[in-house]
């Protein structure tokens, strides 16, 4: 099947942080493309045995952005107790969930840029010791890419659209 949403991977190679940020932005963009142009029913459609839906993946990644960059990196305690759930109740519209993800991305980027370089240590420990921004970026990029892959399969099942 022809990839109808294909996007070239970043070629940024101007330094470790530049490259890491480019690939994280690419992964986030891939997730947002998977939900673009779908209606409420399609975004909430359950196509696998688990409760995973396209909209649920976006909600989960919103929580992950806020937890890892807001709480772990920056120390914002208001993001300490997220549940990483993949269900979205009827009281939240698809547009609200997607807009919230975009806001979480902007907040995360602000925390990243406020850090003092890639070797900056997290405000909150991970497994009893602080990690570097480098580690958080690698973790969140891998998490986002993994769920972008899930979203790619779900999108193909919804309407046949494929590609990264």
C-alpha cells in the first residue's frame, strides 16, 4: 500500500540536543498526523482488544509529556500523579484532547529549553537517582515513537491511511 502520510526523517545533526529535539518533534508530528482529519467516532473507535484508541493514545502521550518533562525534569508537582490512562470519557471532546496534547508539547519544550543543557539533572529521581535531560529525551522519544507505531496501525484500520 502506498504511504500517503510519508514524511522525511529529520536530518538535523548540529549537536546532540539539536538532533534529539528534531527526532522528538518528528515523533510528535507523526502522532498528530495520525489523528488529523478523523471525526469523533473514528478517533474513539476501539479496534483492538485493549482499550487503546487513537484518541486514547493522544491522552496517554499528553500525560507522559507532562510527567516526564513537567514533573520529572522541571519538578512541577502538579504533574506528579498522572495515571497514563488510555481512555477518554465523553466529557472531553477529541478537539480538547488534541489541543491539550499540543499544549503539553509546548510546555515540555519550554522545560527543555529552560534546562541548562543536555547534561542537566532531573528535579525528581528516576529509580532513586536523578537522570539527565539526555535520558528523559531518549525515553520520551522512544515512548512517542512506540505509540506513533500503534497509531499508524489504528489509522490504517480506520481508513487505510498509512505512512510516518
